[in-house]
C-alpha cells in the first residue's frame, strides 16, 4: 500500500551547502557530482549519519552531462551514507530542490520512509557542450558501417562547421527568448521601474552581507575548494553603484547585472525526517514542512509572464492551509530577477488580476517587505539553478528556529518553462 496508518509530521532537521560561487571562478574545475557529493557529505558529517541508511535521496541538476544520468545515486555512494540508500534524479528547472524536498516530505508523511535527503546542484562552469546534429549523424553513420568503405565514406562529408560547439543557453524553446528578455516583458507589463528593482537588489546584498557578518551562515555553509563564503555578495552595494550599470537584455530595458541573479555554481542539501527518527538520534528539529504546491502558466501563448506561476501556486496553497498572505512571519521569494519578485508582489495586490486571472474574491494584498529575504536572496547569494530551493528551506528553517515569536514562513520559487514551486514551513 502507498499510505501508512497515519499522516506524519515532516521535520526539517537541517540544511547545509557549499558556498555559492560566480561561474568560471572558484569551482571552474568542479563537476555537479563533485559539488553535490560535497553537500551530502556535509550533512552526513554534521548529523553523524556515517553508515546510516536513509529511506531515499532526491536531488537533481538542470545542466547535466550524459555521464550524470545517475547523478544522485553516484553522489550518495560517495557521501558516507550506507550504500543501500537509494538515489533519485529529478528536475523541475529552478524549482528542482524545493520539489525534491516536497517529494521526500511526502514519502515521510505517508509512512513510506522515516528520513531522507533532498538537494540540488548546478554548474555553469562545467556545462555540457554539444556538437551539431549533422556531426552526430556522421559519426553514427560511420559506426553503422559494415565494411571499411562504409565506415570511411561518411567522413568525406566532414566540414569545419561540424566542430563549432552548441553552447547551452537559458532560452525558452517555445519563445526563443532568454529568461531575462522574458522578464523585461513582465516588467513592462506590470510597470516595474529600474529604481524599484535596484532598491530590492541593494537590500538583497545588504541583508546577505549582514547575515554573513553576524555568523548566521557559519553552520549552514561549509568550505569548499578554498571558498568559505558566497563570493557574489556585495557589502558595499548602493543605489548609486547599481544605477550606473547598463541594461543587460534590452537597450531600453531595466534589468541589469546588478538586479539579476549572476551565473552561479553550487550545491545544497536538506535533511528531513519524522520527529521520532530525529529524537532517537538526538538530532534537532528546526521546523516542519507543512504544505507544497506546483503550478504552471501559459507563457508560450502570451497569456502570462514566464515567471508568474507562483502567483497562482501561492493562493492555491493558502486555500489548502486556510491561511492568508499576511499570516507569515517570513517570506522567502526566489530572486531570479528583482523585477520578477516585484511583479509577483504587485499581482497579488491587484484587484483585477486576483479577480479576473486568479479567480479570487479579493486581492491577496501586500506583505511587509522587512520580512522578505531577511538573510539575503538569490540576487546577492547567487543561483545555481537546482540548488536554490534547498538553500532556502535550510535558511528559513534556521530563521524560524531562532525566532521564538515566529510561527511560519512562505517559500516561492519561479522556474523556467513557466512553472513555480511553493511551500509553507512552520515551527
């Protein structure tokens, strides 16, 4: 049977990650498997899980080499966990590790497993490079040859163009637009100005820098390849410096390198369990994973912005939980771009959008921006695509555990393909 005798609480024991690094720098020689293994090992060492068999491990990467077809299982085998621990590769673009967290949480809640690990990794520095399909077909034609001539003749068609690599790009196949170009369209539709975006980006950097100075991240981040902290955080960020940057995606645009996430390498992981499993091993319970929701929008048909799926997912999840948007002490909204966060917040305040698009009787309303991404967001910390969700879960769980007056936090992650993943974490 799929379900146990009772639905159980899902405890967040803790999360760990390696520092997030700007691509082509500190982790230029590291692979996804190297980084994910490092994050898993950090969890195993911190929570003394050497030789422990977990019920399941779910994680993934957005940019993967063909050699990484069994990435998670291979990382598990090098993590220090009992080799009988299974591993599952999954991918939902930027929502991958939050989706993995929900997947492991569901298995715990349903009684299938007692504990599990969720995570994600991504490397732009070690991105898979492909060659034109014509070159592939030439190689295969030669391989199929039954005699010397049949194996040699396809090579007579070899041309210099066959050696030009096809570089991976963050472009939507349905529209041909990059994520930045798509967000420029969103920003214009929702009339989000440059100054607003720069202000949110500045707060992201200042919050992250303050969190690092205070030691908040000391037990959430482990040193890797000589890097001890996220190297994109700008403690000296200012409105003046951000205002000097040129638009990145359109000549008349408002998105810049300063108010957008940088290309980033990194990995993260979070340990989930039943409270009983944690208590038996004298492990902490920082918070509980309570709700999750995934959604998608028709961005290809032009009916919605590419990164607007969380505007749908959050109210649907709030209905499940019987909560309002204001019933949260902290909000963790992934900053793919400052403009995307501001579009989402503006949509929830719009009577017309909430009524005509979301089918709500009233607007969701506004949030206290002082409770948004209080330890920094993706603009400052960086965004290794599949690793961001688990980073946020681990961060939010620690924030809640350290605030005796707090009850719950909201997580919202937009993703490529017009998708979004959201979750609620409670004390």
